[in-house]
């Protein structure tokens, strides 16, 4: 059950990252909710990262951490 939840969460993070390339879709209510869900674990990591990076590696870091967590369960 935990494995299934974590896998769905990985898909949410990927969908949020892809939606960041389509600004007009980000204004949709469902996309805003998706962003809120995906941003919850990314915010603490993003706050530690330098602000002037050309791309945001935070989604990939969170996905790797989730996969490590899945390996434990």
C-alpha cells in the first residue's frame, strides 16, 4: 500500500514538472492543486538549493529520495 502511494506521488511530481513548461495550463484549478501537493516535499529542499541555478533539480532529488524510501519498504 505504501509502495503504491509513493509511486503515485512520483507521477504527481513528474506531472507538475511537465506542467511547468506550459504556463497556460498552470492556471487551471486542478493544476494548482497538483502543484500544491507536489510542492509540499520539494519546498524544504528547494530552500536549501542556490537560487541562481539554471534548472531546478529538486523534483529529481525528491524522486530519488522516494525511490530510496520505496526500497526500504
